[in-house]
């Protein structure tokens, strides 16, 4: 797991309130059943949603402000956690995709914080959150190739492939977790006032859940400088 994950200097300059944690995990498989852990996290999300709508959560409001700063309409382009919460509130459930994705989605619901998961075997070199040049290649889940807008915040690797567009809005189908995925990078990011404590708590819960679900998993914290 020699890949490095980092932020371009300009990201921290424009969003000094950003708090992020990254975790590398090796030894993941699609055979685990972390349902007990997921049910507990869903209960937290249910309680929060019973008190306020997701748009009132400080975590979501902070991302909406950031999207507005980036020139994006927040109700058109939502951060991943808001999109999940909104879908969950309307439908009462989320589709089961892969035990790791289901686990990370439930963490995102409980903490209202975007959690991205990338298949490391689909990333060339290092991965950076940066402002797009506009010529990077992004593959959607339907297989279509897009180019991000110049200046758009993306996750880009050394091969100039974009693994996420509009920062926390939409990941790429290219590096999405599949049945055969064994090595992943997991990133949690927040911008609200208590982001540091909340992202740390989310990552602590994630590490515990990974070790319970995949006892042989190898973990390494990633630098987010």
C-alpha cells in the first residue's frame, strides 16, 4: 500500500476549515456480513432524522456552503452524505451493494459526513484532491467518459484520471469497489465547526468495524497534508 493520498495546497487555502482522515485497508472481501454494526449505525441515523431533516444538519449545511463557494447549486449537486440521507429518508432503506460499501454508507448516514471508498488496484500512482485542469478523464458508472470543468475539485491520480467529480458529489465507476476488490482507500471529509472531532470519531468507528468484520485486515492511516 505504497500509494500516497494528499491535498493540493490550494484546497486548504480555499477551505481552511477542512478536516479529513484517510485509511488504507488490505484484506477486504465480499463475503462478510456486518449487519449488526450497520443496524446500530442506522439507528443513529434514524434518531437524527426523526428530529431534523438532513438539510438542517450542520454537517450538510457546511457542504452546501462549500458547494455554493465552488459555483455549484447545492440543491442540484449534493455532497454524498446528503444524497444518501435524502434517499434513505424517502425510501426507508438503501440498496445492498458490497459489505464494505454498505458499512461506509451506514457510517455516512450516522455521522452525516461523506465517506469515499476507492479500489486501490484501479488507481495509478498517487491520489490527490485538487483543482481540475479540465482534461482529466472521468468514467461514470454507466461507462461514459467525461471531462471535469476547469477549476472543479476532483480526486485525480498520476495518470490524470478523475476518481471523483465536484469533490464529494460523485465518485467514478472506474475505481468503485467490486466483488473482487481487496485493497481500498477510505476517505472521510467534513467542513462544519466540530468536524475534527466528528471525523476522528467516524474513523475510530470505522477501524473497529473493519477489524470485527474482516479480522485479518491490514490497516494504515493515510496522510492528508
